C-alpha cells in the first residue's frame, strides 16, 4: 500500500531503513550494496531527505553517514506509518487487546538492524497468550503487507537473556508508557 503512495521504491527502502530503527547509520556505498541499486538514485533520495530535514548526516573520514533526524516534527508520524505498513502495529494492537497479557513487544532481526527484509521478527513478552488467535492475527496482517511475520512469545523472566542473544532490538510497545 505504501508503494502506491510513494512511487519511488528507493525512497520507501530508505524510509524503512532509517525510520524503523532511528539508531541506524549508513553511507552511500553501503546502501548501494544493500539495496542493489545505483548510487545515483540513492544519492538523489538521500539529498532530498536531508534537504527536507528528515535525515541528518555527518562526515567520518571520507564517508558521509546518514541517520534519521529524530527531532523532526514528522519523525514519529513517519515511523508510525511504517509500522502500519509492515503490519507490526496491527498485530501488536490486536494482541494487546485480545490475546493474553502482553507487557512488551520488540522488533528483532534484520528490521532492528535497519535492513529491509521479507521477514519481520517480533518478540512478544507476557503471559497466557492464545496462540491459535495470535496465528490468525499474524496471517491476517501478512495479507495486508508484503512481509512475512515471524514471532516468538516469552515471559518477562526470559526477556533480558533472550534479547541479549537475539542481537539488536527495538521496543515498539509497552504497558508502561
């Protein structure tokens, strides 16, 4: 759906790269190899985002690194839109309402690293999950987006050790605001 609003595939990839995980930093050649696209197209989009204030940049040696400008007034709105686009928000909202006692939800795997993938890894922390209903929600969300959603449910006592082993992670939902 997002692709029908934003016709540049490169632009969508860059938004996902930088706005799902705001800690992500990348430089042009790194993006070229990751996206499999020409540097010219990527450079044009990076310059547009930087000019609009959506991306910040810094020089390190001979490389210009880009990252999301988290103080931009639209940062949270863009991030929220991307979470909807990936289907994660739908799953987490429904889980929080109807499937057990959700305490926290994290994105792990490639998306947490800022790498666009066809698979989103979701870690749900809580108790008493209705796994049959959760599977239905995930299947429903997958029909709405172009990603597969892989999830794991863990209890609060397992959270720290699991997240430390899983690599980078992003908290996307919590009962404690």
